[in-house]
C-alpha cells in the first residue's frame, strides 16, 4: 500500500505536525487533535492491512505491528505532546489505548467485522462515532476513535470510490458536520469525529478520482477504427 492515497498520507503528517505545535499555539485543541490522529491512524492501518481474517499462530496476531513498526512512533509522539501540555493523565491514557488497540481491539475487530456487508459496516461505524462522543474514561474514548477510523476505511473500501458523486457526498457531509459543531456546541463531541471521517473519505476519493472516459481523438476528430479501415480499402 505504500505510495497509495498520498493526499491522505500528507494530511496525516500535517496533522501530526500541528499536534506537536498545539501546546504552544492552542492547548485547548489538543484533545481534538489526538482524536483526529487516532482516526487517521486507524484508517491508514486498515488500508494497509486488508486481511479478512487472521492466520493461525501467535505471531500473526501481531502481524500488523511487524508490517510497519515505525507506525508506533505516532502513539509515542502523541503521548509526548500531552506531557508537554501538562496533561500527564492524557499521556497515560494514550499509552494504555495504544496497548489496547494494537494488541486487542484491532486483531479482534479483524475477526469480527471484516466480512460484514456495507450496511452492517455503516451501522457499526455510527455506533462507534456515538461511543467516541459519549463522556467516559479517556482510554475508552481513544480506543473508540481508533476503531471508528478502522471502520471508516472498511466503509470506503466497500463503497464506490473515485466517483464525483461519492466525493460530493463526502465533502458535503464534512461541511455539514463542521456547521453542526459551529452552531450547536453541545453536539461537538459527535460532530468532530464525523467531520474527520468525512474529510478522510474526501481525501481518499480525491486520490483515486477517475476521469470521465473520452474517445481517442486524432486531429480533433474521434477515430473510428472500422470506418478508417474501410476508407483505406476503398478504391
């Protein structure tokens, strides 16, 4: 999967850079940035690891870690940012969530959800967005955000990709979520993950957007092979 969806990879790197700068610029945005980072991380992990089931054996339970061990640096970076911001409780929650996601939640999710149909996957995604918005322990909130990113990737993989119509729907959903968060502050815990997911879908669709099929033109006129051959054979 290396090299695919470059727009999504660039957005992930930009988000990590903004998160590193947030303690000095906007400390209040730190929790939202960490949630978005986990969503993008879950999306990219599922995009790279498209297995429908886990192979038998203990090592294959952790094969997604052996596939890209450098990916774990993002967990550590998020925890370090939380420590810099003076949020030691958040840093501990991030590391506990990292252990829970990498060693338990993602492998179990692969077994339970990978063969689900598109409607079932969408329903699970909606439940995870609701769980991420509910008040509760920070660790469980972060795990729900990560799994929401995983399920968002599953929805994207099962749906039509690269079509202007689906791109417009994803972009419209992101704008609607942003407007909801702006005009209804009490809905922000639910609108924020929805906005992040719609933006992920928008970047993914932009990365694989297909151009409309055009006939082959030569000197401004479409070429019709059969008529061209007949014309050449005509005395």
